[in-house]
C-alpha cells in the first residue's frame, strides 16, 4: 500500500545551520507530494508541494525536489532560524481523498 | 476569511458520553475531512466527504459518525466515547477531491477519562 517514511526526530540544530529532513515514499501511480508544518499549539499549514517528478517545491527558504528514481522528497533549508522550530510532516496523495502522512519530525533550533 | 474553523478547542469527556465536533470552512470547498493525530503516528483519516451529500470511511472510522450538513459544515460525532479516542482532531478541506492541497483547522484536543 501507499506509505510515507520520515526520519525520526527530534532534529536539534543551532541557528543558521543547514537542515535536511529525509522523506521517502511508496506509492502506486503518480502521487503529489507535500510538506506540512505544525507550529506549537496550531494546526497544520502547507509548506510546499510538488505534483510531478523533478518538480521543486519551495517556500520561506525551504525546498524539496520530487525524485521519482529514489522515491524521495527530502526537505532542506540553508540557514534555519529559531522560528522554524516546529513539527514537519511529509505527505502524499494518489487516489482521491487519501492524504497519507508520515509520522512527523520535530525540529528544535537553538540560538 | 477565517479558513477552516473548529469548535470546541478543548473538551474533557467521561467514558460513554457523547459529543459532536464542529467544523466549518468559508473557502467554498467541495471536499472536507476529519483526521486524528496521535503521538508517533502522524495523522490518520477518520472520514471524508468528497462533495456535499456524500461521506466515506477513511482509515480509522470505528466509533465515529459524520454529517455533511451543507457545503460549509462537516461534523464528527462520538456516540459513546472511549479512552482510546483521546486525541487531537483536525478538520480539513480542499477545493475538490483528488490531488488537491488540503487546508487544516486549528484542531480540537479531546481527553476521554
């Protein structure tokens, strides 16, 4: 079946460090891929998405490239800030209405 | 434009009690969803409504019922709450069913004693 696997957290970084959060997926067909972010006490917000192979999604300095050959959608940011501390969810959707989430990765950024 | 709103924000129930979680969206979206979020498990789909007048089961529907009251509103009902239903519940909506971006509400934190 369809699934998403994310690296376990927490990921702890100093401000201005480089961030990578790994995400790989298993899916039939051609999924769309998403990264959602959840700040403390809030709901999920869409961070970025990609709808086909080799697409790059980007937003707020975050980037992720849809790699069909490695079935991956890793999230990267060149220089993290304390305000980026949150839980990040990788997700995919193939068939209608079935958004499938990874388990989430908590990012903690210290000054 | 409030997006997706949910009430209540927090609720404590005793085992066996019933309650309804309310969700409304003002984006004129056709599709709406209910998820639960549990530690270490990400979000799991409970029920969804692809369009007004239709509802379908998701991954974890047992113990829940839903009503798509109109295009704006989608409620989730727990008829007889159990401690296993302690969770954070999120409502979401999307323009249509399919590979569309889903927009989430702020969540309802439910504790069942």
